[in-house]
């Protein structure tokens, strides 16, 4: 597994993977794939983006996963990070999510963040919730009915937090 700081050459593989994730509708708020500008805002502008390739960037046909890391708020609260993750369906339940999460936490510490806040973990995404709990996150709030599912029903969203100090 190779983790790389994403750049220009990673935009298209990341776009391809994100299209799959958005169509699944189980972990991100988009109800349709964002246009080019919105995609770049969501995954690159003002963020640090890390991509995972197996076995490496040169030898991989597709991206296995990725995460972004950014300040959750500006100014005085800039020390609280936010992050977003995705793992390709064929790489799930094999430890890649844990590797990405652990890497993000270490990177956040190195960048001087004091905590990480996940604003919108879908309540029915039990694999993600279990992963974040294993990595030390705590559920701090539930937003009832915050997420519309593909079938038109609603699920709760969970806010999760971890201190880095």
C-alpha cells in the first residue's frame, strides 16, 4: 500500500472513486455527483488530500482510498480539524480504513491540530462508526433525521470527536 500526498495526477482517479461513493449514497451528503468546480472545492482546495494505491501509484489501475484533512472552522477555531474518507468497495474490511484513519490522526497532530471533529457520520454506516470508535473517537451528538437516503427515507447523523492533546 502506498499513501501519497495527492496532486494533479490523482484528480481523475479520485474523481472516479468518488463517483462510486456518491452513487452508493451511504456516506457522503451529495445526492448527485458534483460538477468539476464543486468536486475540486470538496476534495482539494484548502485541504490536504492523501490517496492510497495498491501496490503503488505507478502500478495501480485504480485508487484504493483517500482522505482529506482541513480546518473545520476558520480563525480562532482553526485548530479543530475535519476529515473525510473513502475506501473503494473492493478494499473494504481489509484494514485500509484503519490505516487511513490512523495516518490522518498522526498527520493532524504533526500539523498542530488539537482535535478532530466529524460533522456528519451516517448513523447506518456502522462500519465507519466502529472504525472511528476503535481509533478513539467518541460520539458527541445525534442529529435526528439529518440525512435523506436514496429510498427517500431519513437516517440520523452522528457527530464524532477526538482530542489530540
